């Protein structure tokens, strides 16, 4: 009888993973985590200097400088990955934008820009990577959504962000059904309040901390490493029977 080794299910040895928005914050963390469990990681973002520094610390990785709001750059990212490795096993659609603004002051360009990067880019990268995954009969796509794709964000007003992340959640469900019988799983990771460039100084601002402590079941912001397990579950064989799911890691914010 072979030795029971549940942790091996979370390994990604010999697999190739693309992580977008990898030049800082959660994206950088995601890239490091996937590399730590054996994946060759392609890191993508606009800030190439940061990407190259990150890639230098991840054996077997590739840095690709792209503007993910540009269709041609998205296609170039996948082409570069296939040219280097010949396959894509995991896609982590992490890049996104959002900022606090009331609907009265929100511009059409604000809304269009958020939808292009937060939704269209995810759809496009999933489509292009999906061709390779479907051909191989396997693959995992992890769309980074948000708890604010499930609930309203006010008093932090950001209609463009909530609308786009809600779209990501349902795009995930639809792609899961289109590709489920072709061996490709599609899930969403929906974080709550975590320190990142997008959340700015929430971790040190007194009123922001009071807001989080008042409304979350676990009265604090999340630590970056508290997304590691959820990411690996969705990306690896450990989550092999999961698809179309939005996994909330939000300290209980949406349990209310």
C-alpha cells in the first residue's frame, strides 16, 4: 500500500503558470507561491524592471512586459509562453484596477477602463490560453474576482469595480460549463480586504481599520499568505472536482 501523501496534490511540478499583474502585491505573491510548488511561472505586467527582479528569484520563470488593457499585448503574452514552454497549464488572471469614486463623479472612461482590464482582458486571456488547454485536455484558470463581486462596496463607492468583479464571477461560471467536459476547470478567487496597491493605506488608516473591524467576522484585514491555500486549491489537482466556483477569502465579510 502506497504512503498517503495529500500534500502532493497541491504540487505543480512540470506545469507552466501565467500570472498577470505580477509586478507587486498579491500578484507577486501568487507567482512566488506557484513557483514554490514546482511550476515554471510566466510573470506579466507593465513594470518590466520589477518583473525581471521577480523572475530572477524564480528558477525557470519568464518575465513578459505587457499592457493587459491592449489586446495585442495579451496575445503576445500567450505566444511568448507557448514559444518558451510549449504549453499553458495554469492561468491566474490577477491584473485589475479600481478606485473610490461616487457615481456622480465617475466618468465613462473610468467605467470602460475597468471593464476592459477587469473583464475583457480576463475573457480574452482565458480564450487564448483555453485553446491550448482544451487541445491538451487539461488546465486550470483562476480568475481573481473580489468579495465586492458578490456584495456592494458602499460606503466605499466604486460602481465600476463592483460591476466588473460581478461580471468576473459569472464569466467564471459560464466558462466552467463550456469547458468542463473538455478537461479545463475555471474558478474565481474572491479576496476581501488585503494589503495591496489598490487598497492603499487601509492597513494603517485608523478609520479604515475601524471600518474593517466593525464589519468583518474576523476583525482585521487578511495577510497575503492567507490566500496561498485557496490559490493552490484552485490551481492544482487538489481542487480537481471544483469548477465554476467563487472561493471567498474575506474574513466572513459576506457571511452577514
